[in-house]
C-alpha cells in the first residue's frame, strides 16, 4: 500500500520507497518573505518581474499580490512563473 506522497519504485526485484514531488502552489496572498525563504529559486523570478523582493523591506510584511501591485508587475504571469519554478515533476 502506498502512503500519500510516496511511491514505490520497483528495480531489479526490489521495492524502493521514493518521495513523489507534489505540485507546490504559491498563492497571491502568500507572504513574499516566506516564499523567498522557503524557495530561494524564486528570487530570479521576482527580479525578472521588476520586484527586488529579496532586498526589499516591504517584503517582510507584504503579500505577493501587494508587492506586484506596488511594482507594477502582472500578477497572473508572475504567479504562473513562480509556481512553475517550484514544481518539480516525479521522474522514475
């Protein structure tokens, strides 16, 4: 029986328990500080959209949506790009 979030990979007659990466969903109301801290790979995405979130004091208390509005970034494109960066598909 598979536990949620796990997969058994069968190689050479042995079962190996592997973690299945799940899609991480970053939401508009997520804290910029929390997202950057947990997913440093998002820093270049924020920079591409003109948001210097890693060094901005407002990032300490703003949501991604608030930061995007303040910087004039397209929130839908930003969210799509952020979520694509933190999503890693399972490969057997």
